[in-house]
């Protein structure tokens, strides 16, 4: 048993994902010593953060057997809650999100957070699934502090990504954990929501003196409330650890090291970015021809309502061929709704106020597959579907190739062997350019870290050289080096690009913005070159 006050201890441990003799360890070296005490607040920082959080959540096998131990609270093993946002949880793809409303088993946000009963929309009673006593005073406090009061009666599946993340945090904290682990706590949140969550975690003190541990990338600032930091590299394991205030010099020099490595990596590129985009139909198209082309998308007074309440109202927007747009707006302002209209995932997509290449969209004249033939997309929803359905079967090459399915971004049927030599060559060029050759030899998509998963999904979204490229939070969770390299490709990208991103650093260079302020209140503008 561990000494009082310790929630977890690792000593001389090697971690593996399976019992197979030749199974590769998660980190090549043994972890000599690591401890978290009750009430401490840790940042696990660096390329190996995801794996290390999984280690702490007891997802791997440790060798020798007792080299990972948990402290005991009130006579029992501590309760550990891990929140990792690989895609959206539990919302699936947007079309499913709307279809789900037909599903009688969808639940309200309140029931989702309480998580102690299941019910059906067809009957008026619920069935308890646990005998867990829910502390309703704590529920009220969490709902209030996480600004969920007005969302309690909404269907959970209809919550926006940012709203769902706050609900998911309330769900975990209501279980009164002893150790809370959150990977990328601010991913996909607008600045207000990010500061709500940061302040909340800073002040969070539970009866059980829960320790809070967050996973951050090297480029992320470490919040001041993190009392301790542990830098974990994917290859080296723990690089250093201890109280944050004692480690400032090491933190700064580690940042510089990563920055240099990313630059070195970028300058050793085998291809010019122009080679990668040269097969796009808009590549080097003379300006006078582009000017004569009809708008890629035009919205003439678009409106979308949920149960009579407008989310988008009287929206006018003209997207010219080859223009690059940053779609801005707080969590819940309607960005995903707008994109789902463009990709025809939304039930109200057949709307004559949506004009595509000069033609109003109408039932009968355009179908889902024609619409999506010209669209490539990376989004949290696609990431979630892929992890659920295809991640274990496909390697990097196969995953990128599924981007060639021309009629849908959600088709993950293997495609590599059916590709022409030219297409195979293009996939290989991207793999080399992004330095993924080694991983492409051995790893399945599910074995990649989140940053490389996002990178592969980014390459997949552009591999068919689509007219419209939609990048919804495509770079959140990505390491800086991979992100810089992706942005470089986008600068040379000749097609239309629509970007949704809350973090300035993650936003590729765009020339226009559309800001969703409130239903009926929009701002469209140019982005000057020194602004991102
Ligand atoms: N099917 C639905 N039924 C009812 N309300 C919905 C539905 N889908 C979305 N909403 C609500 O519409 C609003 C817009 O949601 P949307 O997902 O488009 O926002 P967003 O701007 O993409 O947010 P985020 O930045 O958090 O991803 C939100 O308040 C959301 O709760």
C-alpha cells in the first residue's frame, strides 16, 4: 500500500500494450520514479503526453506488476477519470447528430451529466443504471460554474463541440474522482470557454482532494495554477519533472529545442510545396479566368432554425473561387451548422438560398454525392468516426487513400490497391514530405498519437485536390512542426478553403473572415497580411 497522501506512484516501470513477447513498450526506457499527491495540479507536457496520461489511467500493462500503484481513499482504490478528446465525444458525425434526434434514446444534457439512468423518449420513465448517489448540490454548483444552466434541457447530441466539452467535464467531476486526467483541456474552446475551464480547474478543490492533471503540447502555455510539470517526450519518456516554479529554465530550453527541431525538419523537405498541389485544377489558373468563374458558394439570406429558434438567420455570404476564409464565432454560434449545410449533412441543406457555382440547390437537381464530390474535409466529427470504425484496420497509406472516394468525406473503405500509379505517387509524395515514411511502414492509424492522426486526416482531406477544402479544427491537437508544415502547403493551395479554428496560432493564413455574432448578426471582412 502507498504512503498516505499519494494518489499514484510509478517506480522502475516499463509499460506495454499487450502481453505478447515482442510487444513494443510505450516508452523505450523504464520510468524510474513518478508520483502525484492528492490535491496537486500537474501539467503533462510534450509529445508523449497522451501516452503518459494513458499510463496514469492504467490503460497499459506494467512490468513488473506492482510498479504502478494507486493510493487508497476511504479504504478503496481511487476513482480515476480520464477525458481525452480524440474527436467528439459522444457526438458522432453531424448527419448522425441530426439523425440521432429521431433516435428515441437520445438524452438531455442534464441526464447525460447525471449518468445514472437510461430512458427512452417514447416512455415517460427512466431506468436506474447505477445505485450511485448523486450529490445534487454538487450538480448545481458544476452546472452553474461551467455555464451549463441554460443547456440542461437540450438534447445532448445537439450540443456544439464546446458545449459538449463543458458538459463532459461536469459529467466526470460529478463522479467525484480522486484523480482527474484531461488531455488537451482547451481544445476546440473559444477564448471565453477556455478561460472558464482554466479558472474552474485552478480553483477546483473537491472533498476528496482530487488531483488534476492536464496534458499539453509543447507550444501550449502552462497555466500558472499547475503546481507541477512533467515533460514527456514520445521517444525518451520523462525528460524532467517537479514543481513548476523550479523548472522555468528547463521549460524554456525545451521549447527552443522543439522549435529548432521543427525548423530543421521543415527545411529538410524533399518536395517543393508547389509539387504537392500542382495537380489541383486551379493551379496556376490565370486570374482573368478565375474572375469569370461563378462563386464557389453563395448564401442569399440563409436561415436555419431548431424547434423554431433560429441559429442562422438572413446570412449573406459570397465565397469566390480560390478564396480562403476564416469562419469565426464563439462556441455554439453556428459554425458547424453552417458547414453541415455546405456538405449537405444537415436536414435543411436542400435550400434554394444556397447557390453553388451559380445554381440554386434544389431537391432533385443536386444530391449529396454530387455536392461532396468537390469537397474535402477534416473535422472533429470525422476524427471520431474514423476512430470508431476504421482506425484499427487502416495504415497511414490506406487512410490517406480513402480521401480519394470522391463522393463523401466519411467513406473509409480501403482504396489503396485500386488507385492509379499517379495517385499512389501523390500519396507517397505527401508521406515523404511530412516525414511519415517510418510510421507508414509499421503503424495502424489507431496507434498514432493524436498529432499524427490529425496530420493524416489533413492530408486525406486534400489528396483528391478538392475545389472546396473544409478544415474544421483540423490543427487542434497537432504538434507545432506538423502544423507549420501543413500551413505551408495551404499557402500554396490554389482552391477555396474554409477554416474553423478558435486559436490564432492554429489558423492558417486566410484572406477573408466571416464572423458569426448572433442569429442575423454577421461580419464579413478582409484579413490584412500581418493578421492571421
Ligand atoms: N440538432 C439540434 N437541435 C437543437 N439545437 C441544436 C442542434 N444542433 C445544434 N444545435 C444548437 O445550435 C447552436 C449552434 O451549434 P453549432 O454546433 O453549429 O455551433 P458551433 O459554432 O459549431 O460551436 P463549437 O465552436 O462549440 O463547435 C448550439 O447552441 C447548439 O446547441
